[in-house]
C-alpha cells in the first residue's frame, strides 16, 4: 500500500517537474514575454458523458482553463469508470493517481460525515443560499480545512438547484410505505431515509437505470427532469415525487491533489479557481433553463407527478436534525461545521422569508391563474 502511494505521488511530482522544465517563452499581445509552463493533467469524474449538464461542469473547468492559458495548461476530463469508478474520485485524487477530479463530496461521508455540508444536506440551503455560505459565510474555508487532511483542496464547480424527490415503482402515501423499500439515495439524505425504514443503496449515475428497471431497487433519485429523462428513469418507474428535500441546493466540486496544486504557478491557480467559479454558476443556469420543458415531456409521456405527504416531510425533517445533533455530539469536526452552518442557515432563512419567499408566493400563484 505504501509503495503504491509512493509511486502515485511520485508520478504527479515527475509530471509537474517535467512540465516546469519544458516551459518556453510565449509572446503576449502586449509584447511582453511569459515563462509559464506547459502542463497536462487528467480529471476523473463521477458522471457519464451522456449527461452533458452535470458532466459539463468538469468540461467547463477544463475548457476555460485551456482557453485562458492559450492551451498551455490542459486538463483532460474522463467519465466515471474510465480511470476510476465514479464513487472513488476522492481516493484517486488523494493518492495522486490523478491530479484532480469532479465529484460530489457527500459520496465520501463515510470518511468524514461533515463533508456532506459541502454538497448539500436534508432541509439545508438552496443553491443561492449554499453559494452565499460557501463564498461569503465561511463554508468553503471550513470544508477546505477538512479536505486538507486528505491532501486535497476543493472548489465549488456546479450546482443542480433543488432536485426532485425520486422515481418510485409504486405510490408512497405514508411512512409505512417506505418500510423495506430499496432506494438509491446517497449522502446524509440516505441516512435520513434509512431512519425512515428505507434500505438505502448508493450507485453512480450510469448504473441507476438498469438497477431500477431490473428490480434490484424499488426507487431512485438522481437530479431532476432533464437528466432523469436522459437516463430513462421514467421508463423504469412511473411515480415521480417532489420536492427533493434532501438536496435543496447540491454543490458539485472540483478537487485537486494538494501536492500537484502547490506545483502550479500562481497564475494557473487563479485561472483554475476562476474556471471553477464559472462552472458553478453556469451549471445552475443550464439546469434551470432545461428542467421545465423536460418535466412537461415526462408528464405528457405518462409520468405521475406526486408530492410527498406532509407526514413524510415532517418525519424526515425531525430525523434529519436528530441525525445532525447526534453526529455533532460524537464528532468535533462535524459539530464545528454544523454549528457554523446552522447559524448561517437561520439568518439567511429569515432574510429569504422576507424577500424571496414573499415574492415567489405571489408571483408563482399569479402565474398559475
């Protein structure tokens, strides 16, 4: 194990050193010269290429870095399974097998449950609120401190917006209907569902349809109408529930091996962060533009759109915050992130109840008439 880790880390060092040694001068439009190196990296992802929205987060980061460095810093993205399985991106980045990856931190709560906050948690923050917490509420600093223990640095690089509540082969009217149900759902949302009696499964996106279609699972959640339609989940299950209370604003991220990051010139680090920021904003806008029409197509094709019952919603919320309190009581890192997050959540909920909710309540009701 140690020998493999040594060679993996050495590989990154060798590539970076070679790239630095191979740098040549490039003339800029202003006539000045630059000695920035030519660097080639690989990026593993947790997504299939067929989902150009979520895989597009990785694609945007790589494309914009290439464009902003005039091709001198090139990162090639790879779909889940091409280098490592979709749920092992963190392991590969930590070990130095690859320099960077695009994934969701809540896939790795088994390593540290506080990583769930970097993506989303049940009854947490919307996409806009999540960005506010990460960029201006101390959230990103808190998560980067955790990732530092894995020799990784992370940056937000995508958000899907409030997700849907999943596909079910049969109607779910009450808590009793959830008992024993086999459902694909990751993160702390999965732990909450487990407390409600669900047999939780964690599968990468590319494996969901077959598992649902063949009956290996009874229900599954992915993202929302556009991606779910692309995966064909409507062909495997009829009942489509909402809202996705466990994923109100899930942030995807790009993570980088810190050894490789430290070898980058400062200019490349800043370009990398800017590209991640652009991917974060662009993905959310893309999903918002695509999901409405996709939902219309699904309903026209026979999908039965169904809200979760008040009983399920209330039980899930109680279970979620019981879980947070229990984790905080036994894990100092979780407690530190949770207490900071909870304070921020309370403040922004109060503000958004005045501005966002009051406007949306009237505007959306008026639009339906």
